[in-house]
């Protein structure tokens, strides 16, 4: 009988995806008898169980004779349903049980390094125009983290005189972003504010804080 194992298995975060280089070896005494699958999961630990999230599968068509090794790098988009936080990538070869094997309990593998799956919200563009006592702000928010943002979050706008913005500065207003932002997706909006009459003369700048209410657990 054949005996299929992962002889090498690792995982890393790519551009909005999980990249899984791996090698499958037949360490048994007979060749495989046809196609079989390898499945990949996200897990809160290194033990595969029913609570883990299936990332995807691939089908191995190559017949593996005894001692043969099949190498592949599988890339799977991180699903929006993945929970934010640390996660391990697990694999299971012959996940569908297509092969009768010498040993049926050695099909699993995992990368011992946990992946940090969180969004990361940043501003990529903030042009500001002024017309009398009116300020027009066009801001673009981008999710540069590997995990999609699904929950609404807030952008706050302030008038500031220093080089940094904080919640103690003069609040102008806010907007809420409710549309999901996957990896590398942006949201742009132009917002108009009236400058309060209480603002003293001088040089002021517009400062913005993304996810001002800390609704999103982020990488940074």
C-alpha cells in the first residue's frame, strides 16, 4: 500500500492570501492508485478538528511511486469569514480518503508559526481645499492588511496647529465607512466642513484619525 505524508510544510502571508509551499511524499511500498486531494485549514491551534476553517483543496493527479515526492506552492485567498487574530495553517493529505494507505494517521501537517490575520487601515491621500470658512477634505482609506474589514468604522476630522493629531484637537466631524474593504481595497469620499466661528486666527491644518472608535482590531 502507499503511505502519503507531508515531507515539508510551511505557510506565510502573501498579498491578501495564504501561501503554502509543501511537499507530499509516498513513503509506502506501493504506488498511489489515482488522484487524491490535499486540504488546507485555518485553526486557532495546531490540532485539526471540526471548528477549523477550510481554506481550500487541491487535487494531485500524479501517480506517486514509492519514494516519489510531489512539490507545490498553493496560494489561497484569505476568506472574509476568517477570524481576526493569530491562526495556524494546517494541511491534510488524502483528505477525501481516496487512497487505502499503510498508515492512515500520519496525513496531517502544520506550520508551527502562527499567522497574524488582521486588517491595517491607513490613509493614502488627503487633499484639502479651503474656500473662506469652508474646508473640503477628500480622503482615501486603504486596507493594507491581509484580512478584510467587514464591520463599520469611523473617520474623524480635526483642526490642528501642531504636527500631530489627537482627540484633544478641535473636532470638525466624522464619516462612517460601512462597505467591506478587502486587501488593497480603498474607499474615497469628499466631505465639506464649516470652520467654527470660535477658531482663532493663525495657521491650522486638517488632521484625520481612521478607525477613531477603535472598532477594528488592526495590525498597527
